[in-house]
């Protein structure tokens, strides 16, 4: 009984440490991406905006779906190591998508600022909401990272819809400001 409680406490501490590490990595990635974007003087946000689409990130919605592991477990010759390897690989792909999404979100912010400066009407209210949108996006990234860490351990599911919705809202608001 005492050993079980000690094991539970140890698992809780390890989970908290893992979540903390993931949070640090995510914010490090966000800051690195932001610094890279602000250093590049050749980046044209309006040209990039014409080619951008949130739909490129739609595979994130189903990439870490637990139904695939259930299906895999029902197959003959299944071994748990296969599921662990698949989970590890998919988490890696998911993180690649997430890093690209964070980069593109910062590009969207830059495009929104550029577009609002040249808009025919005053966009000060829109600019004021950019901070709220930014922190909402960061909160969604953080929530997804926590769920990914739990998913990696075989616990829970990952729902990237809030993250994608935040990105799409930002895209639509920015596109709305473009002249016809």
C-alpha cells in the first residue's frame, strides 16, 4: 500500500516535470520563431498571405487519434512495441506541424499588422484584439502540448481543433482587411 502511494506520487512528480519541460520547449520555439521572423527583412507578409491556408494543418486533427491504435491492437501479430513506435513517430510529426503552425501564426500576426496599417478605415480596435488573439493561441498551444505529453505516455487524446480554429480566425480577420 505504501509502495503504491510512493509510485503514484513519483508518477505525479514525473508528469509535472514533463509538462513543465514541454512548456519551456514550446515557449522557446515560439520565441526563436519570432526572432527569426523579425530578423528577416526580405519576408513579404502580403505575398505570403496570398499563398497561406490553415487547411495545410488539418491533418493535425486526426494524426494522434486513438482509434488507429485500437485498430492496430485488433490485428493479428500485434505487439505493443509496434503501437509505441507508431505513437512516437506520430508525436514527432505532430510536433513538426506544431512548430510550422507557430511560425505561420507569427507570420499571420505580422501580415495583420501590415494590412491594418494600410487599411482604408481605422483598425485600432483590430490591433487591440491581436494581443488577445495571440495569448489565446499560446494557451491553445500549451493545452495541446500538455495533451501530447499525456498521449505520448498512452493517456488521453489530443484535440487540435481549438488551435486550428484560433489560427483560422486570425487568417479570416486578416484577409477581411485586404482591399478587394
